[in-house]
C-alpha cells in the first residue's frame, strides 16, 4: 500500500478503521476519492471484532420508521457487497440470507413478541417486509432439535448473517487495490478547519484532507464537538460464548444463537451497563448459555472454546447518527450500533453522499443528532 505523501492532501480522511469507517472509506474510494483512514490500531476497543455478525432487519425501527427502510435497503444490497468484495479481493465473507428467527420460550413471550411486531408494522412509513409468528409445530419444520420449552418464534425472510472477521479482512485487502492509505497508530487528538480543508492532529503527526468523516464509534462523542457536531452516546457491554465445532445443524440465524460457517455456535444477547471490556460477568454468561440450551438441548454437550466481551457502539436512543457540520463544511459524522447490517448502506448509499459533499436529507435526515434537541425541548 502506498500512502499519500506527507504534504499531499487527501480528498477525505476517515477517522476510525472499524467496520463503519472501513465501509465508508471503501465506498469513497469507489467514487474516485483519495482516502486516508486514521486508526488507533490494536489499542482500540474494537466493536468490529466482538460482534454477533447478524445482518438483521426484523423489528428494527420501532419509534423511527426511516430506520426500518434504511436497514432493509442495506440487507437487500448485501449480496452485491459480497460479490464485489469477492471479485476485488478473492475473499468470501460467507454472507447468507435464509431468514431469521427470534425464539420464544413461553406463551407470554410469544404474546409480547407478537404485540411488539404489531406496533412496529402499524407505524406510518415503515418498511414493507413480512414477519410472522410461528407456533412450535411450524417452527420445527425449520429448526430441528428444539427443546420442550420452546413455544414458537417470530420469523422474517429478510434476515441473515455473515463472517464479520472475513468482512473486515476483505475490506482491508480492498484498501490496497483502491489505494486507500490505512494508517494505524494515528489516534486523533484535534481537528481544525483551515483554508478550505482540515488539519487533523494525530499521535503520529498532522494529516491534511479536504473532508473529514468521523466514524470512530463511541469516541465520536469526544471528536464531534471539534467540528461543531454532537454525538450523544450510551455504550453498552455485551458478552459472547463460542462453542467447539459441530456438524451443521442450524441453517437459520437466531437473534441469540447462530452456527458459523466454520461450524462453531455463537451465543450472545447480553446488554450491560459499563465500558470496561476486560470485565467478564459470569452469571450473565450462565443465563445466556442456559437459555441457548433450552432452545437446543444438544448444545449442553458441547465444550465452550472461547468467550469474550465487547463494548457496543450505541447512540443514546439506539438509532444511527449521520450528520454534516454547518460550522465546519466538509465534516461528516457516522455512528451506529449495527455496523454489520448497515455495511452495504454505508458503502453504496452514505459514501456517495459524502463524496458529493452533501447528505441527502430525504434519505438520512431523520438520523441527524438534531433529533435529540427536539426531544429535550
């Protein structure tokens, strides 16, 4: 990879080298932009390496219908993203979209889930895709080996999953082909707008760019005010359990259990307060594992080979924040929880807007942080 020269100005500097930043950077490069990615490197607390890797649409957007449309559009563009990355890098990211299930372990859970989806679909302007509630007998046609407590599930045909580590690797290989300059150990300490561009102070020296895109996850809360923006964040800690490899038995992803392309089974749905990824909450792990075994008793015989914690990138209300600065024209912000699900939308829809220098208010205006100002009035 050939970096830009020390005195050369990039068209865009993307701050953050995780999945959100990588997808935007690759998307900008597809638009012919000269891109530099500024990343802390492995010292960063990476949500990109600790996620559950779902491409999940079902029920997303309750309270903000435009999010349902944005999520569905990304899911529908995912096959194109997979194919283009494979052609460009030779890497497969193992994306599949067979539909997904949210399993319920009681009739009360079934009723609550049905009520939530009914409220979701009743919203004006919500995306028009199908969800349905399946009883245990109907569910058994899709999922073998169910435990006796399983009452049923909600199902949507637009859900899927992917190998997010392969996706991360493919994007960074694509950087080389697109001549994106990836700079680890460039933690950003300050941003100033000068002479129609930006000077970005990093721990490895200054970087110049005509535009700057803040895609640094929870760190955007600190970076955004440097360019006249805000990013209200409420990070969460989550935990994931991974079992040993087992013969394929689970074609469909569940919201809390999925079998990877490598044969391991991932279990995870915890949401905890706190921002220290080093802490392991063993009682929560026990609850997650017990519920997974209730769904598939066969899991009880498997060995746990890995378990990790990660900090979710989480805007204060759970929905993405996409913004551009009025005080510092050319500065943009992108932060969200669902970086895997929204990867295609970021590469194919958000990045071209940034390349043009103007976010489309009709498409992403609902995701501006100005919505938090309205809530507090």
